[in-house]
C-alpha cells in the first residue's frame, strides 16, 4: 500500500549568500521556524540558484552553504522536525527541471515579473543565459518534485508559484491521459472501501453539479488520507474529481506569510548589496555601534526638534521588537521632542543584542561540532539531514520519465519491470524521501544521506538533541 499524499507539505528554499542578517530572519526564517511545527516542512539551501546570476563567482559558495545551514539551526530550525537539505545533493531537482523545460513555452518565462526587474538591477552582469531565464522553472521543479501543497511566499513571489501551477497543469494535461481512464477511476473509487466510496461519489457529484470548492477539498482530503489505495489510483481519483486525467503533479498553493518591513541601517531595505545589515552572529559591541549610528527622521537635526516616527526607519524596527507600551512612549516622545534619537534606540539595542546573542551562542555550538566531507567538498551542519531518493537510481524517473516517454512508446506494458511502482500502480511517487535518524540505532556510522559521506552518529545525535532542546 502507498503512503498518504503530502496534503500539508510545505517547501521553501534560500539562496546561500553567506551569513544571514535580521532581514533574512524576519523576512523568511522566523516564519519557517513556526511553520515546521504546523506542516511537514522541507527547507533547502538553493545553491544551484546561485549559479543563475553568480555562475562566475563560485569560490566561496561551499562556505556560504555551510554558513546558511549553521544560521538556520541557530535560529531554531529543528532537523528532528523539518527536513533540511542542500539542493545540489538531490539531483532529481535537475532531472525534473530538464523534463519540464521540454514542455514549458518560452513566453511563460519571459513574462515572469522578476525577469526584467533583475536584469535592470544587475546590469553589470551578463544575464543573457538560459540559466537566468529558466530559473523560475527550476523553482517550479524544486516545488513539484516533492509534490508540495504549499509554498510560503510574500506577495512579490506569487507569480513564481503561479508558474509552478501552470507547469503542473500542462504536464498533467500532456501525460495524465491514459486508455480506459474512467473505468480505472471507477475501480479506484470502489477500492476506497465502504463509506469512503459513498462519500467520494457524493462529494464528487456535489462539486461537479454546483462547483462548491468545499466539496472538492473534502473529497481531496478523503483521497489523500486513504492508506488502502496505490499511488496510481490516488492520482486517478484526484483527477477524476475534476473530470480530468491522472494528476501526476499536484498544483501547489501560495502560502502568504507575514513579512514585516526590516529597514537597513541607512533606511533602505536591509540587504548585503547595500552594506546596511545587522548579522545574526554580530558581536554585541558591533550591534550597539551600528544601531546608534542608524539613520533617523531627517527633520530631527537637533535634540529639541520634534520628529515623525512614520518617517523614521527606527520606528519600523520598533514595530517588530517593541511592545505597545514602548511604542507609545517612542511615538509620544519623538513627536514632542521629549526623548532623543539615542533614547529611542536604546530599547531596540537591548532587544536585538539579546536576540542575536542567543543565536550566536547556538551557532558556535554547531560550529564546534561540524560534519565535513572534505573529499567531496561538501560542508554540512551536523544536524542537517539532507533528503535523498528512496527510489534508488533514477529517482524522479519512475514517476515522471515514464509518462513523458509514453508518447513515443506506444506500448507502456513493455516497460522494464523495475520502472513500475512496487505496489502495482503505473506511477511511483515523484520523489520519495525520508529522514535519516541518527542515534543509538544508527551507531557510530550513521549516514547523513545526500552527500554520500559517513558522519559520526554521536555527532549528529548531539547536534539534533541540542536543536530539540532549544
């Protein structure tokens, strides 16, 4: 029997540009820490995505990957709860990207808003490459290879999720058709068993007659939670609900998450390219020095000049860090010139120094217990558990390569036996994954899968336990 489909799976990634800063933390990482306890989460370091714009600047890429993983762990991502991995260690991302590139119209990529925006912002770089044009499709492959249900994004990234949905829809349309689909779907309905069969028929009829989305969602949940059916039958039943063919690639949904505005030290958006950041591992004296010199309301030239908090970037930090009483004190004191800018900044300095201090200490613990596979040039944080394909060689191929070949191979029954799903269905999971749990059962040779190297089980267990303790 197959396992339930990932109805509550979340996937997101982050490009490794080096050590993270407060903008990264409040813009994404803090949300991830909360999401990991609400969903089945997959978070990856998108090192291949760095090559789309920095293909000629790879000297420090491995170091940056390592730094990002350490910062994730220090910020509270728990490898015992979420799956953390490095994109390039899972080649199925590239394989699915290749397959999707065969069917994706060029115009879809050219109309992605960030395509022209980044060309304007990075004029000094030669971005007339397929890698840069096709990076939204690589993002789609990142999402679809895990059949993720949700992708946490801000408003400016919704277009990328929509491209993933369109790509999945096109793939399903091209390769989800099969002979005798309705007959196979009806047999699959019966295999749900008893009341589930009746409930599925009622919900399907209600959705198709009235278009009620709640009926569709309830039917989808019924199918996804059923352990009695094969993966192939699950795909048929999901497609049968909407009157289409097999749903090979489920369409992901954008999960809009709160992303507060995090100003940099000069008032612009906090960004390494502006040199206006506060790092997650900054020393206390550096944090104090930077915040005391941070830009404020330009109208407050003298201590006695009243100001307007809404025109001051420091106020945006108060919205993140300060309670209602402190914000009231700042608002009234600034407008009346009752407090000076350094007075206004002091509560922020105290809060940020405290927050970063905890992260810096945790990061040092992980730095003191690294797992490094120097022969393969991969730096992994000890508690990070990269995922790998449980399907063996080919990975994605069993779920996607076969339907993609069906147009050229008129007799699918002639497929080699190893390309068929062990449960007897026609399609395997797109990308089966599991976590490698280190500890007493793993022994001293517990494997951190994904990089091909062995890691001491005690080291991994120590780091995982440290992460869970926090």
